C-alpha cells in the first residue's frame, strides 16, 4: 500500500505495477479516472459499488476498504492497485499484511482486542474462540504477534479463511470476456489497439467530408492525389476495397494500412501485387506488367531528387520491353502471365517497387492517420514528404502552415539524434526544407522568394529605406551582414531582435516534444473576439520574423499529422498568392489583412406614452418625435474579427460573410470606416475590386450593415402588393391635399416615390424609410422597432392612401369615397334580416376594405395502430383517418375491415412509456 509511512507497506506500487499487464494497468487507470472525484480520490461508496459490487456485505466491504488504505478522504489509485494485486496475485505473507491492516488501528501499528472483537462480531455475528489465544498476554498485539497467530489459525475469521485457505478464484481480467472490435481487428492485423482507435477517428473525419456520405473513389482521390499519381488512384482504391462495393469501410482501411505499412516485406509486396492486378485473377499479364512498370517509373522520377536519379545512373526504361523480359524469366508455366509467387521472386533482385512502397507508407501515416512506430521512422516519413514538396513550385491557393522554430528544433532533435550530434549550435538541420535562395534558413523572410512580407514596414529605425517588399537596400545590406557574420543578424532589421535559439549538446536520449506551441509567433491582441476566419491570429510585427530562425513552413498534410500526433495550437495557415498583377511568381502571404467587423446594436424602444406633449408634437411638428425616435445613429460594437487575403475580391468577402453569418446577399452591405474619423464611411459596393484595391488596411474597422433586421418587415411586404396601384402612382400624380380627413397627400406621395424607386432599377435593395417615417408621423404606434400587426398596418395604409387619393363624392358610400383604393380594395357586404313574425326583410350594405378569413381546421384525426396477433406473427401497422368525435367502436370497425380480425376480438390499449392503459369503449 505503500505511499505513506503511517501505513503498512505490504507491497510497493512499482512492484504491483509489474505484476499486471499494460492493458490491465491502462484499463484500471481509465476506470479509476471515471469513478474518482476531481481531486483524484475514490470514496468509500464508490469503492463498494464500482470495485466490490453491492453483493458484498456492507461491514465486510468497509473492512476491505480500510485494509486497502482508505480513509475519510478517500482511496488513491496507488493504494487501490496495491490492494487489488495482493487480493488477486499476492503471496501468503502479503495477504496476512492485508488482513492485519483491516483490523489494525488508524496508524497500522497494532491490533486492539476490543476493536477486533467488534469488527469480527459485526461481520460474522460471533467471535471465534481462537481470538482468545491472540490476546492471551495483552489487549493489543503487534504485526509480528498477529502473524504468528494467524499462521496457526488461518480459519479464525471469515477474511483469513477466504484469503489464506481457499483457492483464489478472482482476477483483474476475465479471459472469457468477448474481445472487443478493436481487439479482434488487432488480432488479424499488425496494428495495436491504440493504432486502430486513432485510425477510426481519422476515418470518420475523412468520411465526414464526403458529399455522398461514402468513402468513395472521389473522396479517396481528394486526399491521396497528390502525392500519388492519378493513374494509380483507381488501382490503390480497389486494393483497399476488398468487397468491390465502391466504398472503403473502416475494416478495409485498417487491413489495407496494415498490409502495406506494418506487415513483413513479403506481405507488403503482396499488397503491391494486389494493386497492379487489375482483373483480380491473381496473375499479371503483359498489359498489367507494362502498366505496373510505367507507374513505378513515374513514382521513381517524382519520388527522388534529380541528384539521386543522376547518381543511380539507370538507363531509360522501355516498360513494354522490360515486361516481356520479366515474362521470359519468370513465366515458368508459359501462360503469358506471372503469378504472385513469380512476382515475389522478381522483387528479390529488383528494388523498383521500393519507392512505391515508401510512398504508400507516407500516405498511410500522414494522410490516413497511422502513427509511426518509432521516432526514426517518423523523421524519415516527414523528411521524404518535405523533400518532395520542396521540389514542386508553389501554386496559387496552396496553403502552408507556420510552426514555431523552437518546437521545430526540438522535434528535429527527437526524430534524428545524429543531426543534433553532428551539427553545431548555429547550423541548420540537414532535412529542414527551405524555399528560396538561401536554403540554410538564415535569410530574412523577404529574401525568400517563397515568402512575401506584404504589409510590413521594413525601414525600421536604423535601416535604410527600401521601395518594395522583395529587394532594395535593406535586403542587400542584410546579405552583406550575412556573408560577413553568418552567426549573427544586424540589429537594424527590426525594432528588437528575435531570440537566438541555440541547440545544446545532447547528454542523453532526446525527450518527446510537447504539444506544438505557436504563441511566440503571435502578437498580443487587446481585443478578445471570435474570429470568423481560421488564420489563427496576427503574426508579430514588433520583430521581423525570419524563416529558419523564428518559424518554419510545412504543407497542410504535415501540419495535420503533427497536430494529430502531438496536439497543439494555434494553427497558422497562410495562403499562396500572386505578388501583383502581371507578376506570375507565387508568394506566401504571411500577413493577411486583419479587420475588425462591427455591427449595429439597436436598443429596444417602446412607443412613447400618450402625453399632451406627444400629442402636441404630433399635431404641430409633423415628424419631430418620429425622427427623434427613429433616426438616431445606433451604437456600434465590435462583433468579430477576420483576416482576408489582399487578393480576395469584395465579392468573395460578401459571400463569406453571408455564408458564415447566414445572411442573404441582398440584406447586407459593408462600409469601410476611416481610422481618422469614425463618422467617415465608404461603401464597398464594387465587388470586382480586391481587398487591396479597395484600400482596406490592416486592423481597419469594417461595418456590417444588416438591412430589414429591425422588425419592419411588415412595412416592406405591404408596399408592392398591387400592380394596378403601382401603375397608377407611376403615371399619375393625384393626391388630395385639401381633404380634411386625409394626410395632405403625404402618404400617397411617399408611397409613389417608393414605387418609383422600386421600379427604377438603380438600386439592388430599397429601404422604405421615408414612407415609414411618414406613417409614424400620423400613427405614432408604428414608431420604434417593435413587431407590429401586419393587418393593422395594411388597414392604416389603405385608409391613408384612400383619403389622399380621394377624387370626388359618391352616392351613399360613393358620395364621399371615390379613389383608386376604393376601386381596387373596397367592396360592400350584404346582410339580410327577416322577421319571423311579420316576414319583413331588412337589407343592409356595409363597406369593407379587407376581409378576415378563418384558418382552415382539420376535422379529422390521423391514427397509427400497431396490431399484434396472438400467433406471434410480425406486427402490422395500420393508418386510420377518423372524425374528431368518433368513438372507439368506429375505430374497431375500421380496423376490423383492414386487418380482418373481428371487432369483438380486438383489444385497444394505449402505451405511454412503462404505462399500459386499456381504452374503454
């Protein structure tokens, strides 16, 4: 038990850990972590329930808990493991120590007579006569005295009888348990359980990217091509897809990875044979051999550097000729094809497949998520991938990830010890991949043709002024200093020098690197807002970041693999762009333009109280209160941050914001806020301009204007409802300004202006602000930004337009009402009343401008009845449609017709969870 001196150390934790397997120890740790408290202790109740089970008597369970080392605070994992090991695998002496601990005092020094009698009586119901021999000389005994007594009386208590006389039948694991899916798959492959678990996570991540929900050929190509040549994608996919269902399930993926990465050399060559056996007849004919040789030669050319290919001094290969030579040498049966055994014989003396197998290993580890078995293998896989990427030119749109040089150097030392031993403190690791003129990694970032420092001011204090970002006096001055003193950088390149990372001579085996930490590359931001983009953060500008000294860049697959193996954050993706129009050289944009996105915060406003002041303002001031209540500039607040490439068009920015914030394109506009005057806004409406051409600067504020979000959608929906009314207002101007019941023509005038704006075609969207303010002038209840009744607004709008467009009086209703609104929207309801006594009929006509129609209501109910027959046949579900007032008899009658079961033999019950209710007829 052995963590504390006050306890009887019947076994040490290290000894206990050696007696269990790694799988058992891992399982126990995970189970303890789930059951323990946040402080890492297991309480007595949890111990009884999770370890001993509830079938163990409570008093006996308390004894075992105390013997394990449990206290009021709880039981630690070390004490639990020691107790379980002694209980299941301990020696006789260790078990006696455990029994002594159960009956001993709190200090585990001695056993007292009264205390032991009480515990034995509570657990067994009686006290054995053998206990009198134990306390013959004294009321308390030490461990030595207890050991001598229990050796002669092993059956004195139920605990000693169980542990010392009976054969142990309990164990920490049950060998009869059904193996899990991971254990079964690990048994038929060369993978460990942990490998399979990690592969499954990667499998579901990849499959989630599929448009069809399947791991099909298109998804497979998306991830493995490149680096795999496109001509080999179909063949490799079929090699994984064993059941030929055009879908790779997880079992097929795991088995394929095991065959081409973890198996012996013979099994890996068999998988290679399977790739090129297109017709799956277990033979390679001359056409398949020719295709195989052509593909292998392509892989060899792309996999190796020009220097390596030149050193090999291999002559140009004609695949057709070599295929015939292979057949002539290895076709023992003269069938025009070679079998798998013949193929294996050919590979013994020919290493043409080695590059292909190495490429498959890289794909399985980096793309499909297999973790390397050792650090040397990990270093070789990453090195080969980076070397191949370094020979390819950068492509516009390609994404590279930045990694802190401090972590990168630690990783280099970990995966390749010889590099750390052979190189000096300031030299560059041999397999660090650098693009640009100076592969040694000592150049400034703007000297690297693969990295562009756009948006960075290079004329720091003490530096000579330069005119562009890729050359000039500063760059030439920097090269001069580099040549004279390669180990140092001039202080004039940045306000403060980057920290010098020196590599210490390794005294022992390097430690596994911690999680990737890119925070040293980031500038501290006073604003803590969520970013809509995944740039990871703004890079530091107080120092000039130097590739090979402050950071290294890796392609996206390498970053995802390293992040999966080590964890860490933040990810710093950067995109390859073209420098300028007319300049076709791609460059990595280290500093995208970061912007702060602002939104309007409109406070909720209630309609003003009906005071005399309000009435006076509405009567004499026209729009005074309405304008004061509606045109206040809303407060702006910082909502998000984002980073866009300077080569992104404004259309791409609009599309991104609409997709991310779930807006319609017609509902938003973006404004550039001047850093000198926040009231000076510039509308960004030319979507063909790039971010750079639009003059958007780094850290500039951008206002997102969201229209039709102030709960005035009812206004907008009513404005263009009638084509005839719109045509009238477009071609005529006939408001009645002298109508005392009207609104001096203001409603009609504003409505006509709005219709003209709608049909002018000069604006993408039109906000009916003037009409809304005019309505608010005569009906203050529509002020503010509250949700209003659309029917109420429609009634007011039609009435206002009618009065403003009233032409002359009608007879009866038309004596005073004649306008286009009456022609289009008004009518009369005829109501007739007949007297039952005299039979006189009274007819009345009431004008209306709108009709309220009731919503249709279902008069029937839909039921789903599951019929279970007594003969045990498959239950059948029937659907019934009955009137709302029908009885259960009607239900039985309809069900009898459908099922053929007599109604008197049907029992209708309602099941609601565990409750079964018989329905009464």
